[in-house]
């Protein structure tokens, strides 16, 4: 009979190795564990994720359905929900954090580059609000009768891989998390929407030798410091070098910025893009902002 294996087992084969074992050892995650070690916990968690299980009981019932197949995954018997609950409470999160960054490094080396000609690393930042049941998650109080958490994500366009995620309650602003949590890598280009408007953070990106591309708010006050003599790209109306004129904004970002106006003929809308990158073509800057309908 021909040899065959499951998709889950193929996935597990990618995770085996010294990286995971070293992480478990460094965190002493398996100290005093006689049954159901960290590797087995990872197997169960991946199974739960892949099969869409949303509770400990659902995981237990699912594994109990085919007990004869468990040994192929390295499990000697079905896992009780209390056993999994104890393991989740006991195991240090840094084990899985270390595994994530090890896989991220491997995937980034294999992933295709973004579709632009420039060599800069291209990153998009965004956040989304996920509603929660307030009675089940009282820490996530968002409004009087609603609960929510906010997922803040950094997406590397080399292979479209999320490389940094922060989870907060729903009240945290995007700019607050961006300032405190997201690392800035020199020579990278960061793209984000107007929810991240923060000129102090813009200056920090500038100081780190990186670039940003965003949408300019309609009430931006500025003075024209220069014009681009040559523009290219359909829909590009103007390219202007500007300096902020609002006193607070000027203190936060005392340098010059590039303001690009673009007319979207299909939707009959005018967009204004703000960046500290003066080297890329205006048409390229426009293409870096895919969410023009927002």
C-alpha cells in the first residue's frame, strides 16, 4: 500500500526541529510534565485552528471521534478538555512566540518580493475591531453595552505575511499602539490610512531613516515650499513640497513633506497623499495606497 500522510502531519513536519525544542527548554515549559507536553499541546491547538473548533469541549469531542488516528500525530490517547485547559494556563507564551518568529524568518526568505521596482521593504499597517460578548469578556468593555478588542497588524508585502500583531481592547487608538509597539526598520516604506495621523510618529519614522505614505486630512494647514516640475502617471495632478503651518503640527514635524494630488476618474474623486519620500515617482506613491475608497 502506498505511503500517505495527512495535511496536518505535513504541517507538523515543518515545525519539528531544534528551534521548538530550544524554546521549550529555555522556558522550562515541560518541567514536571508527565503527560501532555508542549509539543502535544501544539498539535492539539493546530488541529483546533484547522478544524474551526471554538471551545475546549469541541476540541475534546473532535479528537475522540477518531482515536485510532491519534498516534499518527504523536498523541497516545484523546485529550480531556481539563488537560488542555491546564496546559494552556501553564505553558509560557514565549514558546509559541519564539516558534512564530522562527517560521517568519524562514517564510520571509522564501516569499516572493512585492511587485514594485524599488528594493525597499514595503509594510502596511491597519487595525480592525472585533466585537465580543461583554459578559464573557468584561475586560474588553468598549461601549456601555458592548465589548470589543482591536487587532493591530503589520503586513510585510514580501509574500503578504503578517509579521507583527498587537491585540488591545477596543478603546486603544491606532496611533497609540503604533507609537508604543510597532518597530521601525530603516529604509522601509510604511503605508497606512488616516487613522494613523500623528506627526510625532511621522517624525520618528523620519528620524529612523524610513518612509511613510498616507492620506492627508482635509483640514491640513500647510505652506508651499516647492513644486515638482515633472509629473508622470495617469490621474496625477500635482506634486508639491510643503511645510506644516499649524503651530502644534509644525513643532511635531518641523521638516518638509511631499503632497501629491490624484484624481480618480472612475469614481470622480480627488485624493491627496502625504509622504516623506521624495525619490519615488508620484504614480508609484499613489499605487502604494490601495484603500483609496476609504
